[in-house]
C-alpha cells in the first residue's frame, strides 16, 4: 500500500487509506475514478445551493448527481463488474435516498440558507407526485434486472422503507396546509420538529419491520 505523508485526523487517515486500498483492488478502476470525479464535481456544484438565485431545475440536477454518484460507488466494491442497467439502478436509488435525506434536513438546511427541493416546496402534492414517480421508475428498472423475481421483490420491499418514510413526511406537510414551508419553520419550529421526530420514528419502525 502507498505510504501517505499526510497530517490530519484519524478519520481522514482511515478514509484515505480505505480509498487507496479500494482503488487498487476494484475490478474497474478507470470507471471508479470517473465516478469519484463526477461525485466530487457534484459536491462542488452543491455549494451553489446557498445562492438564492439558483433555480429548482439546477437543484434537481445537483440532488440527482450527489445521491446517484454516491450510491453508484458501492457497485464497484462487488466481486463482479456491474452492467449498464445495474449502474443505472444504483444511480436512481441514490436519487431517492438523497431526496429522503433532504426531507430529514429541512429544518437545518433552511437555517443554514441552503436551498433544496424539499425546503422549496410550494405544492406538497406536486412534490409527492415527483417523489412517487421517481420511485415507480426505479421499480420498473429493478424488474428488468436479470435476477430471480424473489430477489428483485425483496430489494423493492427494502426500498419501500425509504419511500414510505418520505411519503409520510410529505403527508404531514399536506395536513399542515402551508403554502410555503419556510413560513412553517420560521413561525412554528417546535411543531415542525415534533412532526419530524414522528417521521423519523415511523421510518425506523418500517425499517425494523422489513428486516424482521
């Protein structure tokens, strides 16, 4: 393994050594490098989310790329090279996870003045439709994979934990009936936090149920 002359925290050393080991042992190092670079560029682009002039479409692209490339990296840690369709599934599953993550972080992101699709909701019903459509597209892609139906159904059921968690959060927002989410956060932070805690607990319950 390459010796690294780097002064940093133990976590940074662990990350660099792990990344170096993976880079030297994965089956497709060239594609791995390209995906790492794409993820790095998406993280650089995400700094523009603090710009109040950023458009919803730009945020959507950043969200997709951050989540998509992050999860796609996992495919390189397997003992075989993933097909194009499998890579596509990894990417789109990452999108859903990132959307869910943004729903968890609404309160924090608003306070930090970071624009996300979740905290720019003007119409929770429209966002729910976008969220649902994204998940249905992933289901279609998974059913196209050349694996036993039982395995594909198990994967879809596992992903539904993320989907239902986000859907429950959006249902709360619909019930509260605010036109713009920032009004809720700025004027009723305690109410928002209570609903978010309920959302987290319910998401944990769903995850535990599927694992059992």
